[in-house]
């Protein structure tokens, strides 16, 4: 266990710069969203300078533009034109949407990480150093798999939760006032349920996307160059060729089965605020339960495929130490 912890820490040290940059981008985006939201509450229809008005010219019956002073026109409060029900509706959907965008971005990072995890060490020759240490090959590979899946999903979960916390405390006061006038409150959101449901969702995508993670790790251990391109291009090429000769897209659907299924699950469990007009005191759940998908035949098959992919990765890694020049 001590060796495994050391390997996990080594992966963190190698990727901490990327994570720090990602965290900085995340904070800048959150600050930009909050600033834009507060700034957008005051919409200026005129900046105080002379405006432009349409006027008919009596001489040639032509529509002309005439400068005029729009001094009567000043900033108006957007919140006063939006109902409290719609504010709560948009707020709930914003929480879900932001969390999913963060999760999608981290899944892309995981794909890059898994495709580069073994290949990079083979390319710079550091594999020889690792093999000189009392470290089993399967332990090394397992540490990379865990960091590239559970590790990145943990970051996704924490950033998603942080985005909800930021949204909770940064909503403009004018919108809060509109909610109060309608008898509504942000506390109607079931935050505790969200924290649990979002955690279960991350467990679900770990189980269902683990075959893809193991596949990219296998490509990283086997390919001689450009592992990401090979990892993406190989199934596309194979599905295209097979589909051409069989006149069927069954293979492509099989390759994308778990990904498309996850998209369906998100749509099915996108609960709460389905109506535009929530009532005061209603408890608003952002998601329904993801737990019923965790224990399923798809999960069992996904784990079996993942085990096979990892076994193949171990066998290839032992034979394919470094890429050829």
C-alpha cells in the first residue's frame, strides 16, 4: 500500500501544473460568470450620449435618422422584468448545467491523461528506472488507472460542488428580492440531495466509462507514436470499414453504447423545476436517483471488459518497454 501511495503521489507531482492551470481557469470563469451576472442586472438602454431617433422628412417622404437627446432613458433593472418563478427555474437549471460542463471538461482531461500515461514514460526511457525498483508492473499500471479515473472524477465532483456553493452566495440581491416577493427562496433547492446524487452519478460514470479509460491506457502501452490519435482513430476506422461492408452501424453503436446510455440517464433523471412555475415551499430536487443504474447488467459487463483491457495492458506493457525511434 505504501508503494501504491507513492506512485499516486508521483502522478500528482507530474500533473500538478496542469491541475493548477485548470483550477485557475475554473476560478476565472466563475469570477467572470458572477461579474457578468451582477453587471447584467443593470441594463443600459442609453449611455447618456445623444441617441438616434427615426423621423419622416416632409420634403421627400423619406425615413431619415435624427439625433436626439435620450436623457429620459436611463438604466432599468432587469430583475424587475423577471418573475421570481422564472428566476428559481433558471437558477436550478444553471446549477445542473454548470456541474455537467465541469464534468465534461474533466472527462476530456482524463482521456488525454490515460492516452499519455504509459507512452510518455516509454518515450523518455523512465520505464527502465521504474523497472529497476521493487515495483510490480500491475501496481504501476493500476496507480495510473486509478488516478486517471477516480482521481479526476473526484476533482470533477469537488469543482461541481464548489460551483453550486458559489452560485448560492453570489446571486444578485435584486434577484433575491424578486424571489422574496414571490414567496420563493433558494433554500427550496435540495442541496443535500444534490451532493449525494452527484456523487452517485460520478460513481456510475466511473463504472460505465472505465472500459474506455482502460482502452486508452492499453493504447498508451502499445502504440509507437501519437497515442491519442491512434486511440480515437482506430475505433472510428474499424466501425467505418465494418459498417461499409455490412451496411450496419451496429459496431459503432456498440462502441458508443455506454456513452449514449449515460446521456440518456442524464435526461431521464434531470428532475426538479420541470415546470416554469414552482410553488412557495416546494422542495426542488435537481436530480432523481442514479443508484438504480449502478447495480445492473451493464455495470457487470463494463467491469468485465475493463478487467480484460487492463490484463491486455499489463501483457503489452511487459513486452513493449519503449517505443521505437
